[in-house]
C-alpha cells in the first residue's frame, strides 16, 4: 500500500510534463517525479482535492491561472541581492561605460531582467544604474516573470533583512529603508529605485510586448528548466532583441555551448552578441 497522501501514477506525471512543456517550455525529466509529487501535494491539499487526477482535471478547466500556480509550485524562486556578484561588477565596470559612450546621442539604457523572480535581481541592477549612470539619462530596468505573485512582491519592494547579506553598509543605508514596529526585521527599497524598474508578468514562450530596444539581458537560472530546442529558440530571440555587441548574462550552471552560436563567451557565463 502506498504511503503517499494522494494517488500519483505515471499517467499523472506525464500529464504534468505535458502541461509545463506546452505552457512554459519547461522540460521535466523522470528524475523530477518525486519533486513534482511533493510540490503539487501542497497545492492539492490547499485546494481541498482528493487526488492528482482530480487536480489535473481542475487545472485543465481553470486554464492559465492554474497553469501558473502549478508551474510556480515546481520551480524555485530562490534569489538574493547581488547574486553572482561578478556579473554586477562586470556590468558596472565594463558594460555601462561602453553604453555611456555608445548611447551618448540618445542618453537611454535599458536592461531586461527576464525571470526576475521576487525582484532582488532587478533592484540590484537598478542600484548599479543609479551608481554608474549620470543624471539626465533615461536608464531603466524591465523586470518580467511568469509568476504574477513574485512580480507583485518585486513591485512592493519589501524584503526580510537577511536578504541583504553581502551588501555593504553604505549601500544598505543609501538604497533601503528599515522597517519599524510591526515591520521590524524588514526593509523597503527606496522610491528612487522603484521608479527605475518596470515590473510586468510575461511568459517567455509568448510574444514579447517590449517597446524599447534592449541593451543588456539578464536571464539567469531560467533556462535550466528548458530542453535544448526551447533554449535554442529563446537564445535566438534574445539575439534578435539585442544590438550588435549587446550582452547576455546567464546563470552559473547554464551555457550556450552547442545551443546558440550567435554569442561569444566572455567568461563567467557572460556572453556578447556577434551575429
């Protein structure tokens, strides 16, 4: 007899695989079966349903709203400020000075945080822009994620103090407000930073309603969930969106090797468009 709370068979897992691949391009291999059970069991319990079969029927009826809950449950939104700090140092010391020269006529810079999660990455990018771009420039971060809940967290800009580990005291006092009373132990990003970021919900598999040209794309720890054909399609779309010599930053465990030949690897998962 199964010790599991809910019945979960191979057909259920295959249905989950199909839903997440068709909707979000995420490729779940068989090794993720236990993870899928453990993550979705919480959702099934929350909805008061009796089995995976019943839940998956519910998913099909609800459509996109529940697809997103399902995908949020099985992907991880773990992040923190200035994660993989070498990327932000390279952006500040190498990429931004080049853009200040290249975009001098328009005085405009756009960075896209594609898969922004709860907002720590775009706020880190906004801090870099504020610290390196002269006054009078139109420099903004576009921050998107499939999960509307994490996008809303980013818009709010309120975080537990422990998310600021590794940030200098100078930056903490410059860019964050400490909470008091019931908000003690929390910080809020200052309005100046919030005005630098445009948050929005976006499925990377859909059309991109991005009006601005993009100078830099951060897409870190996102494509690890995608199979190779989906990665190839996505990286080619990024190449189409970036100008010649534009930069793409991916996660430390990700690579464009044998996936897309339109970028040169500069080192430490930093790529530059060549065609």
